């Protein structure tokens, strides 16, 4: 009997670890890991923010900007509610796993519920991104794509984990700053 209790205890610990490991990705989403999660877009980046910073370059009028801000605010509100739901489900899972011998099926069911709810956040991001893009002309979308690519390249080159160089965060300004930095380095190398 003593040996079977040990085996049962090991299985319970293993089940708890499995449930927690399966729930972690959804929990990270719920807690907004990386804080880029509050923004929208395929890579978690907001077209809205990029459009707002580059409204003049994109020739986006104030009315369209207002609509974009509303879409982003509505999506954020929805995602915040979904995050709260995930946290409540996570709490329920933790409570289940704190039991002496939790029901495996119930614990795994809770992990599935957390994962499904986490997927809703990604869906909200995609819906909002597409709504925003539909407000733009084909020319504006093409220019936005260029800005997004430039911003991504700047983020990778700057090593700032998503922050663009330059005080304004403008992709064109960031490119100019990098060229200026390179020119200054070249000038220093030519000095006697």
C-alpha cells in the first residue's frame, strides 16, 4: 500500500507539472507578456500606432485616424476582458491542482479552456488589424507595408526589443539616424 501511495504522489506531481506547462503560454498571453501583446498586428505590432506616427507620410486624414483609434480602443477593451477570463480560469486550475488528488480530466479540460480563450486574443488582434487596413487606400496600405518593414529592420538592428531609434519613433527618422551614426563613425576613423 505504501508503494502505491508513492506512485500516486508521483503521478499527481507529474499531472500538476503537465497542467501548468500546458497552461503557461495562455497565461503569458493573459498577462500580456512582452507588453507588445496589447498592440495589434500579425507580429503583435500595431498598424494603428505606425499609422498614427506616420499619418502625414501616409496621407491619413483626422477622421480616419479617429476611426483607427476607436478600433484599437475597442479591441484593447475586448482583449482585456479576455485576459481577465484567462486569469480566472488559471486560478481555477491552480485551485484544482492544489487538491490532494485532482481529477485529471477536469484539470486537462481547464487547460484546454485556457488555451481556447488565449486564441481569442489573437483573433481580436487580427480582426482589428484587418478593420484598420480596410480603412486605407491600396496606396496607403503599400506605403504602410514599407514602413512596417523598415520599422522591423530598425528594431532588429537597434537591439531594443521593439523600440525604434529616434525620439519620434518614425521609421524614416530612424533610418536617417542610423546613416548619421555611420557617417560619424566613418569620420572618426579618418581622423589622424
